[in-house]
């Protein structure tokens, strides 16, 4: 088997990767190229193509995105009888993000008449996608599959709703999906982006320190950052003071603000933080 990077994501290099082999098709009648392959790229910006003697015989940017393991057969009749035929598998990676890439297995080059189901053996004949297993995990357990929570052992759809997520404790979570194939085969896990469950920060303390006010509170396990608000009236409108990546915040110009509110947030903290509004 060949892959852009076995057991890992390819580099987002804005460049091509190649697997090339020169073969002899002299004496073959109606030759074909047959492979099993898996493809996972970024939209249509990452994609794979197959070239024979410099001519593209399969693939385009529109055909990339995601393909589960499947068999592909490409006719090579245009190159029949040639003694030197270069077959080139080529993968283009954009510089934006990276995914699993392109994996190729069970490469056969030869007469189409001898390429039948019996010659494939049970490995290929039985390799068909059955369903998917879906898992949820805490961010800290991403590398420990034994700690993952199995949500569904056999979902047929490519969309799954985690209806119990809202009942989980505050923290940072991810999901994983494994493809299940006949013959008891299972793919490596594809891991999702991170998503946090946040709660209202507890034990907020405001302490005067010289001419400033120092706010502190209990850190929230699901928070990526915090949003700080202030008001001079607890029943009035609170104004945005700024953001903090930690469970503390210093107010350099307290003025008439006597009441403070902290909200935990998930995601990327805005930068730069907006200045506090002036008091009237």
C-alpha cells in the first residue's frame, strides 16, 4: 500500500506528491490499471490524478473531497503493446489545511480478462463499506481511545446528532468516526474539531488594587476565554470591557463601574479587545 503519509495527515505544502512506476505492456491485450483507493482532501483544493505517459487518464479537482475505500479500474488500451509505460499517481495539497490524503492498495496492471473476482481473494472481495461508529471524547483523551464514549456502533448515515451532548459536564470535547467494513475491518479514526460546554463562572471576586480593580473567578473547564462586562447599576445595561484568556482581569479605569459580570466563551478570543466605553 502507498499513501501520501501513512498513519498521518499530509503536509499543506502547496505542492505535488508522486508515486511513479514504469511497466511493460508489450504482448498484453486490453490492459487495465486496477486499484483500491481511499481519498480525503480539503474541498476541491486537494485532489489526486492518475497520469499515463504524461496524459491524465483519471481524476480532477472536482472528484476529490472524500472517497471511502473503493475499487477503481482504468482502461489502458491506448497504451496497448508499449514496452515503456509510466504510470504516475499524483496528489496536490493546498497550503491551507491538511487531511488524510490519498491511499492506494492492491495495484494490478495487466490484461483485463485475468482480473476477476476469484483472483482478488477474500480480502478485496469482502472489502465493502457497511456503516460508521461514532465516538465522543474529552479533549484530553483524544490519544486514548479506551476512554472514548461510543455513541453509535453502526450508523448508516454520514450525519449524526449527539443528542446527549448538552447534558455533559463543562469541558472541551471532540468526536471521532470510524468506518466499518465487511470482514471485520475498521478504519482509523477521523477526529472532529473541538467544541466546549461552558457554564457561568463561579466565585467572581472584585478587589481594589491601588487605582485598579482586579477581577478573579473560578476557571471553567470548557472555556477558551472569558468576556468581561461592567455597569454602575446592577439592573441597568452592562457594557463590554474586554476579553481574558485566563480567569482574571485588571480594570485600569474603574470610574463609576461597581458591578461586573463574567461570561465563559468557546472558540477563538477576539483580538485586539475593544476598548471600554467612556462613562458619562
